[in-house]
C-alpha cells in the first residue's frame, strides 16, 4: 500500500519507518502524502495506542526535505509546500496518541522538524541534529523556527538556525532536545519499552495531557481553562473510575480508553 513507508504494529505500538535509505529518507511529496495516510490509520485503529517514527537504514532518520523537489519552484509553490509540511507535522503534534521519534542518525532540516513535531525524542548515539537550510539559501519551512525555540530556547535555537551547525546526540541531550541517548542497536527496544509503560496508562487522560501541554504555545487558547475542562472530562470516563477503584483495591488498573 505504501511505497516509501513501512508500517508495523506490535503490542499496540505502530512503528512508521520512512523507507528511502538510498536518499537518506529525504521527505519528498510521496513520503508526506503517505505520512498523512499513516496518521489516518493510526487515528482510526483502536488497536494502536502509540506510535514510533523512525528512518530506515543505519545512517539517517531523515536528512531533510527532498532538495531535488526544490528546483524550479516559485514563491507560491514553495509556500504551498511549506504549508503541506506544517499541516502534516501539526497532525503529529496534535495526535491524541503519543508519538515518539526514534532518531537513528541524521535528523537535518525537515528531519529535525519532523522529530520536533513528535511528543518527545529518543536518539541513538550516532544521531545528528541540525537545521542546515541557510547553506542552501533557505530557511526552515516545516515549523523548525518555532519548535526549535520552544524546545531548546531562543539563543541555542538561533545559533543552530543561522550557523547551520549540527549537534551530536550528547549535545542534544544536554540541550533537552532528546530525552534519552542509547546505543544504535537499542534504539527501538528503548522506544518500545518507554511506550509500553505509557500504553498501560489511561488513553483519554493521556490525550488530555497532550492537548493541554500543546496550548502552552497556542496564544489563542487559555491553557489553564482547557486544563480545567480536560480534568473535568476525566471524571466522566470509565477509566477514571477504574483507576481510582484499582488504587483503593490495591490492584493494577486495566484501562480501556473509555
Ligand atoms: N534531499 C535529497 N536527497 C538527499 C538529501 C536531501 N535532503 N540528503 C541526502 N540525499 C541523497 C544524496 O543526494 C545522495 O543521493 P545519490 O546517492 O543519488 O547522490 C544520498 O542521499 C546519500 O547522501 P550523501 O550526501 O552521498 O551522503 P553523505 O554521507 O556524504 O552526507 C549528509 C550525508 C546528510 C551530510 C548530506 O547528504 C547532506 O548534507 N544532505 C542534505 C542535508 C540538508 O541540507 N537538509 C536540509 C534540506 S532543506
């Protein structure tokens, strides 16, 4: 069904692998279209509770938007391309099912932007992050100027954006861009282990946390008011009754997402 993605679901975790290793998994139009299709599948499949996004091969997560598609674009076409990328990544950021980026090598340009749109990031020791667009006479267009500042602060973000420098995994960890750094062979195991823990919690409460945390960067929404509403909504769920009952009965809760 997909030509540039691999999808595999095990134990309620859907792993989406961007599969163009000969082009370092660069994001072309097909990859973006297929990512949207995969996000539809994730959203509608009750058997999926969380997602890992990673890249095929040992070298790259995603080495950027596909530069070969830039040639000959006019301003309007370039803006439409950026809009398409931003809309796709906003879907990831706003997914009510947790999405983790498992960064297995270069995460440059659109690859760094894709990783940053995920709810958090786990990196292998050989990961490299950067926004090298200024090398091409360009700047990020898939949300990189916004999310990099959100995640690592303006000073560090602007240095990366305007110098085109890349940072290694240890520096990304120190900056707070990634949550863990592990050996390359452990990357998917670690990502699955973290998500297994998350998948044992109440899905509707998790969705509320994601929605509320995302409003911090949304000037139009009062995050505190939204938190009150989402907190109240939890009390209408079977999962909240189950969670409280399980605690009082000293047993493990069994959450159904209801
Ligand atoms: N778009 C299109 N193709 C890309 C690409 C991108 N962003 N990044 C890598 N590729 C392709 C290369 O053109 C090459 O294809 P070819 O074998 O058909 O010539 C293949 O992937 C392998 O890349 P190569 O450059 O040979 O690997 P390397 O190990 O020498 O260098 C990088 C790796 C990541 C440093 C280098 O590929 C690079 O700088 N890529 C572009 C990064 C970038 O600027 N991203 C932001 C884009 S807006």
